[in-house]
C-alpha cells in the first residue's frame, strides 16, 4: 500500500498543512488558527484530503506547533524546533541556521545535517514576532510585504536594550502617537 504523509503545523496565528504523495507536495492549505486550534487543524486536514486522490493509500499525520497537543488524529507529534531543523535541511541541504519569526515568539536554531545543535528564543516579550511586525507595518501605514524594500532603503541606527515596542522608527515611536518626537 502506498503512503501519504500529512504535516500540520498549528501555530498561534496560522494553521498550515502539506500533503506529500510519492515524495512530492500534492496539496497545501493555510488557515488562520482562530480560537479553536483543534478544529482548525481538522479543517486543514479535510481540505488537504479533498485536493488529491487518497484511495488505496495509508495516511500518516505528523503534527507540530503550539497546537500540536490538541491534534488527536496525529500519529506523531514533533516540536517545531525539530521540524525546522529537518525541514530546512530537506529544502536547502547544508543549512546551518534557521530563524523562525512566529506569531508569539522568535527562534534562532543552529542546525547540522538536519539535526538541531542548539536554539535560542525570546521569552519575555512578543516584540519582533510576526504579530508585532504586522502591527508595526499597520502603524506605519505600509504593507508588511514592503518591509524588505524598506530595509534596503533604510539607514542604520542604534537600539537600546529596552523593549522593542518603544524603539524609534525615524521620528515616530511605535507605542505612542504618530506625533510623539
């Protein structure tokens, strides 16, 4: 019997799924996680199965992300740090560093041959996470997709060790009004 592998990453902001059939990507689905990660994961799983023929296949499911514990139909639950290491090496052989800017935290992971050597993550503040970056873009009146271009056009500045929410962008303070000096 042929095997289909489904991977579901249920994060704080989005629930992502991929279906691998015969070692290639056959289906992809992304949904906002919402208030019920377990139900969102089920929806992602159903939508993946609807995108491809699954008859005469054994289906195996791996779950990761902060919502993985609630995905009761998963055959295996793996930490996102471990998934990042092996997934990055699969996509880019020889990768040594993975940076994950998630919805609630950020991680920097040292990898060798797909194995995690060490990692660091923020633990006190959500500044620098995906949600913070989305809100910063909104506050500055730009689209998040414009950030890479803005970074190449910007100038260097020094930052203090205080919370990034209070860092200055030009003459604006993100945490205050646009009029703050």
